[in-house]
């Protein structure tokens, strides 16, 4: 049994204008100590997926179907009391904006001590010692001094180090990091990412890393999910997907990387933009932007416009694309006739 098992997750927002299907049929697993990346353009549903793992979707949002199982316990039907024992303790979250986690009116030490004492029966003195140890682990200069400082007195990079220290405070099994470095300067981003990776490895903590940055995903994660319009459209070992992407959308994301462009020429952006989730295109949600919708004979593949593609297995990856399914079928028929 995997540490975390997400199965056919379906998350919606009931708005006056109609229902927004933010997450549809998302399934994946995370093993202990494994690092999983979730990538996709803005609006793909990455953050909604992250929040729903801890049942943190608030009204008008709701989990409409599927399950989230952590060590065999179903989180999406668990009581708020039960969830509080898991959130921050067994599974912790790091957000893009440190101020979403840090309380501006409490010192760093007070927040860390409060968090420890909420989950463990220890004295303030013991809690302070643990907090100091975590600040040392995140290599913050003058850690003793930081305990008595307030969030606004610290730089963005230092605040994000403190967030990592807080995420690790209770020795969690999983950290969910949603764009943990995008608010930081590029030079500091790499340092913070390296620190997070190092600490997860040292403590055998599973990491779900949500990011736009395919470069980071390829350096940090072992497996990845590519999301588009609320669905996973490709998933598998990161190296396999980066080296040989199958889905036209994943191919587009990789081709759009600056390092793939010829110097002096325009970047190869995917044409068009992500559809609104309240008004999804028919069939494959990517079809209006897909350059492979036409078959070799020049005819549009009807399934792309009419049917939501299921997953096909290629190598160790799963891909939701009619074209890939067709290519695989052609190859199978060819092999059979030989
Ligand atoms: N509170 C909400 N009310 C209504 N719809 C919402 C709400 N939160 C999210 N959504 C819907 O879910 C979609 C996905 O949002 P989400 O924040 O998960 O995207 P994302 O992939 O994290 O994007 P980004 O990369 O910009 O962070 C949104 O485009 C929106 O349609
Ligand atoms: Mg987001």
C-alpha cells in the first residue's frame, strides 16, 4: 500500500453561474520518501489538487467524488478533529506566499512553540529547543536571534527558510509544496529548492512539488503528473517524460522552455490558452490548441473532438491522448502482421 493514494478525485465549485469542474478523475500515489512533481499552466488545477489532499477546499468548493487515502485512512471523509492531527503534523504544506503561513503578530519562536505544543505534550522550553534545532537545519544565520524576531523583520529568502523549518517541525511524512520559491529572487530560488530537497532526502520525507518550472521538476522529482484543465494528461517517471514526452501538451511545454529556443528567435509557445473550467471544450480539453488533431491523411480525428481520452500505457507512463492511443494501436497491428 502506498503512503498516499489519490483515486479518481473530483473537485467542484458550485457557483451561481454554474458548476466549475476544477479537478476531474485525478489518481496518483506517493510512496514513502518519494518526490512527485505536479506541473501545468496557470489555472490547470494544481493548487486545488494540493488543497483538496488535506480537505482544505472551502465552500463553494467541495470534493464531489473519489478518495484520498493516507496510510489506509480516508482523509476526505475524516472528521475535522481527525484531520487536525494529520495536517501540519503528518502532512504539512508550504505555500508560495510565506505570509499565508506566518502570523505577523507573533515572533518566529512563539509560532514554532505554539505549533509544537498543539501536537505534542512538551514544555515550552523543550519546544524552543526543537525550534532552534530546526532553524539550524535550514541553515539560517544566527538562529537564536531569529526566534525572537517577527516575520516582517526578515528577508523573503529567510522567511521561506523558516516556512521550511515549520513544515519540518513535527517530522512529517509528506510535505506538499505549492510554488514554494516563485515569490523569491532567481538566485535564492535555487538555494531554497536545494535545501528543501536535501532535507526531504535526509529525513525520508515524501514531497509533492507543485510548480510551473519543468527544470525544477526534472532536477528534484522522481515521478511527475502533467495537468491540463483539471485533469492529469500524462504521468510517469520524470526522466521518461522529460526525455520523451508523449502528450502533445507535454511536448508543447517542453518545447516552450527557453533552452529549447534558437537564440534570437521567439520562444515556441503553445498557441491559445487554457480553457475556462466552467466551459470546457468537448472531447479532449486540449483539442482546440493541439497541432496533432489531424491524422496523417489530413482528416481531423473525430475522437479528439468528441470523446474524453482515457489513459493508455506507453513505457512506464500513462497518457490520455487519442493520437498516442492510435499510434500504439497501429504499432501493435504492424507487429502482429509481421
Ligand atoms: N475559490 C474558487 N472559486 C471558484 N473557482 C475556483 C476557486 N479556486 C479555484 N477555482 C477554479 O479552479 C481553477 C484552477 O485553480 P488553481 O488555483 O488550482 O490553478 P493552478 O493550476 O494552481 O494555477 P496557478 O499556476 O496560477 O497557481 C481556477 O481556474 C478556477 O476556475
Ligand atoms: Mg496554484
